[in-house]
């Protein structure tokens, strides 16, 4: 079962939330905390489908297409601010009846999750931060992304071309990564002239510009709930920074996933589950 639920976000934006499995029909599950899954920049809710399905064995798990992504609204003029993304996630928790919930976020979604946890501790029972840095990335990083977007050979003739380019030919790929190719194939839509991303690259740059120039340690320190920082061994979050994030978090824990890059949960789904399951068991059943 895949079920779409409409959520009204900040400024009236229509957001698509997704359940990928029926939760067990038991009174225990009805009383258990919900889980909200937040994808990263350029991602979509379906990237969490595998995680959502095993979570749904005991809990209600919902993944959100954030504004500008997936099947949610993509307002031409935004806003694509940090405040808008956090407001949207807060609205989803309340309207879906998930709170107090566990938030699981990847990359940009992880930043949204910990900013919401800092703002509304009453809505958040636990937090998983997947491969997102708290330090500022700076102007050079934003320029690199601008240049990278210009290299995309859009439109792609076929989905096989999408998989090959992002998995093998992309100048950002150090070695072939079929999972990366499949990840980007999920965010493409077919048009008359070929396959295009479902998002606007200009809007993605606008979204990214609202966090890359600043550090986010202060909000991290304000998170009161148990929090797990997860990094892929070959991801973008270095071990030293991840461990410093754990130290700054009042109730922080650490885990890493071997043989995983930045797309930890998508790249190595079994190892991802092994890494996060003990933390979730403690938070969701405690």
C-alpha cells in the first residue's frame, strides 16, 4: 500500500506526505510515537520507502515531499527559507497527528529536523541526523554546486542514461555507484523532449543558499531529545565533526555505516537499519 496524504504547509503550500505500508492494527501501535522522514536536497519521499516499510511493522511512519520537491508545490517565488522548511515539517507533524514523533532526516532534511526539535521540543521525542554537517560550507561550496548543475546533460534521452550519468559519468563521481544513479532516476520526469528533474535547479540553489553560509551548532545544542548522528564512512560528514556534533548534543549518540557514501540509507539499506535500529528501539518503546 502506498497512500498519499495532503498537508498544508507554510503560506498554504500543498505538500504531499506518503505512507508506504499499513501499520499493524494494534492498540500498541495506536499509542506509539509516529515517525516523520525528511529527505535531503533534490530528494523525495520515495527515497525513504524501504525505511518506512520496516518502521511500519510497529509504528506509523510518514515521509514528506518537502516544498520544491517530489509531488509537493514548487512556488515560483518561494519562499525556500529555513523557516519555511521548518514550518512545513511542524505543520506535517501536527496535521498528521504524529507528535511527539521521532524525526529522521537526511542531509538538508536532517538540518530541518534538528531545527524543528530545537524550536518545538514538545513535538519531538527523538532525532536521527543522517550525514549532515553543522559547520558552514561557505561561498566556494555554493559556486561548486552552481557549476555542477551546469554540467547536467538535460534532457536525458532515457532513464538508463540518467542512471549511467549520475552513477558513472558525473564529474562528482569518484567511482561507479549504481545506487546514486538509481537515486537520481527517481527524481526525473518524462517530457516530450526527454527526462528532466522534477525540481528546479534554481530553486534548489535558493534553498541551499539559506544554510551553507552559516554554522548551525547553536540550534544543535538546543535539542533536548535523544539524538543519533549517523555518517556514511565515505560520506560528506567527517568523523571528527560528527563526534563533535554528538558532544554538543545534550543527549547525543553516534553511529557510522561502512561502505556508504552520502546517500547512507539508500546506498546501504541493510547496514543503515542495523546502525539505527537499537537507537529507535530505545526511543520508540521507552
